[in-house]
């Protein structure tokens, strides 16, 4: 399981979340599914403290929702 910051841009502005999944591709797909109609892009450089997600994970969507509460979602 890995994690990465994802930048989400929509009509209301933009924000960054952390998504955990098995691959970068799955991270991006999960964010797109969670925010349909928004532009979603993995934020580079990938931060080491987010990349190696710890603990057992079984559901990517649940991981996304759990991580959203821990992420600074300041709108720009």
C-alpha cells in the first residue's frame, strides 16, 4: 500500500488530499471516482511520509475518506 498527495481542481477552487492504494494509477482512479467532473492529478514530488502507507488496508475508497480528515484541504 502506498499513498500520494492528489490535487483536485473544480469550479469551486482546488485542494489537495492524500489517497492510499496499491499503485499510483489506482490512487488517481480512486480520486477521479470520488470527485467526478474535477481535474485530478498526482502532486509531485511524492512526499516520503505519505508514500509508504502503514497498516493493513482493504478498501481504497474507505482509505480515501479516512485520509481526507487528516489532510489540509485549504482551498486556494
